[in-house]
C-alpha cells in the first residue's frame, strides 16, 4: 500500500522528540522481522507509547500499523492522519471488524501494533492481557514480539499533568524474542504466558533505568513510587 502520510508524520514526530530532548534507549530491534507479518505487543503507560514504539522500529525500515480506539479516528485532525497511515480503527463495542482488518494486514505482511492491556495502566504495572493479541497470533501464524516502553509516562499519561518542557527524560524501548503461538495453543494459557514474559521484561527495563523511581508519582509502588496500586 502507498504510504504518503506516514513519512511526513515521522518527520514531525522526530522534530517533537528533538524539542523535548528525550534520551532514547532502543534495544532488541534485531527481533523485528525485515519482512512478513508480526505483532508488536506493547505495554501501555502513556499516551505517546504508540509513537515511541513506532520510532524504535524505524531502523528496520518498516512501519507499524497500530490498532487504536475509534474516538481517535473520529477526531477532525487525528482521524485523517490515522487513516492515511493505515492504522486500524477499533470499536470496543464491536471488535469483529477490527480483528478481521488486523488479520488481513498480518497476512499481507504488515507489522501490527497492539496494546494487549487495552488501556493505560495507571499503576504502571502490566494489567491482565486481553485475548485479541493471542487470537490474532494463532489465526495468522505471525510471531508476537513483546515490547516494553518505560519513561513515556513522565511526558503525558492518564491522571497526571502533561510535562512538555525540555526535560531530557530517558525513554527505554525493548523488543523481546519473537513468540510463536501454534494453532493448537490454548488462548487463556497463552495470555498468562505473554503477560509473564512482559512482566519479566518490564522489571529488567526498570532495573536498568537511569533515574531513581523512589518517591516519584510516575513510578509504581513496587519500586517506591507513589502511583496507585494495581487493581488486579
């Protein structure tokens, strides 16, 4: 498919990162396939996670088609951009069409970006994993690449005042080993497995994060932060 909108948006996004002075640490990009379908399963801590994860994939010369709620597509400015970048409209009250669209994209060789928790985790821990990611992997045969974003919540996230000052926040993105779920895989067991893998990755990323988490509102209680406790 023709990508006339994606390149100029990337140019603008990179300019925004430069303005913010963000210090990116991208790891695991060798796990992104250079061709063929794949599912990027990303934890969700901030509103910029999709743009940051997409930026991390750019060195592979591939674009990520993100699954995003329909409200974004209904926005008069964001909507045309989302459609122009061939992202996938998700109606949470009727997920069938978006599932079918994502499946077609995977089978045509696209990388699909999914937030398996469905919403931002205000505790900054990983919530329960929804079944859609696993079902897409099973039906498409595409690998799931668990991906962790950390630090984006310091810029803008749910329940906190945005901070768009030039703060030079460190932002980590790590792509893990591809996981293949065969047609015979049990969906519920696979959900538990994917969450376990992502939790282990998150803890490793947090351990190597250069800034102290103690006493910070953007950090989970487990690390001494003051974020709300997990609900599950």
